[in-house]
């Protein structure tokens, strides 16, 4: 079983419940090892790989965010467990391949947190987010192929969130509008280009540019575009469900009647 007690933590205070946390995480690590046993394990679990469980990892992260947004702490506890299982699953596959184990994963993030907080753990005079970003930038310089300002932004991120992160990275080296008026004007420009597009390929490209500009404007307004769109999706779902609940024959209504129902649902 992997050593999960957080090696390299000498001198740090032990959090309340730390022994129980070690015991309980050790239990799920042992369960996963049993499930992956090639002789007596679960056929489905044994057949999985990094690639096949990656979509589940992403899905579980979204379900954690959903529980937080709904304020459902019981559900959050369950979803955090599901997300933890994904970390343990990946770590077990890696351990079987002789790459690393869960203890190495814990060590790596512990080392990273200490490294990125030198004002807490390293005796630096100042700290804060600016120092965190400086350390991250220095880390990217030593990684192969990740020396550029935009390097290391995961391709698997949701498109809106990735657009915002790319823009923030570019802004750190001075490539940014001085205020929100620039990206707002860019939206009008990109919208006109969408309307002028003739081919399907042109429309595809210009709509992408328009969305990128909207994300840029949202960033300057201090709005998280991914969170804002999730909220808008939820609002649409609630209002649409209200319309259907109020009128069992809603699907048979005319468009004007549907619009009237929509306006009533907004009240």
C-alpha cells in the first residue's frame, strides 16, 4: 500500500483528526488495490486506464462544483469522495506501471504548496498572489516545452475557462486592454464579422472570435464567464421547467404563446 502520511512534513502542525484521515484514506487505497487485482478483482476496474477514466475525473469535478453551487453539503461530502476516488484510481494505475504511487502524489503537492508559499514556509519577507504567480512562472521555465507565457494551460479545460486563463497569462506580460472599453468594442467588431461571414467555416471561426471577446470583456468586468454561463444555464432550466409545469400542452403552443409564458416565468 502507498505511504499516504505526507512525507517531508516535519515541523508542520498535525491537523485535528489527522490520524483518522490517514486510516480512512488507507482503507480506500486498499479497496482500490483489491478491485484492480488481476486475479480476484473487478473486471471493469481492471480494464480501465488513465484515458478511460479521465472523463469520469472531469465529470466528478463538475459534480463537486454543482454541489457547492446548490449549497448541498451532504452531497458535497459524497462528491468529494467520488473525486478523491479518481485520484486514487489514477495513482493505483500508475503504481502498477511502476511510475508513482499515491504517496508520491501527496509529496508532490505538499512540496509544491511549500514552494509556492515561501513567505509561510521559506522565510520570504513578503507573499501573496503575486509571489505565487512568480513561483509558478519559474516552475514553467524548467519544464520542457513550457517556457512561453501561455504554456501549460490544459487543453481539456472548458473552453470559456481556458480562454479566460489564456487571456490572464497574456495580460501578465502586458498583452491586454487597459480597461473594459477595449474588449467591449471588440465584441461589436467581431459580431459584425459574424454577420458578414459567408461560408460555414467563416461563421465557425468568427463565432469563436466573438465568444473569445465576450470572455475578455467578462474578465475585465471581474465576472467568471464559466460560472456566469453555468448560472444562466440553471436559470434557463428553472424557467423552462416552470413553463412546462404550468401548461401540460406547452409544446403545442405557438411561438408567441410560448414567449408570453416565458415572460410570466421570469416574474
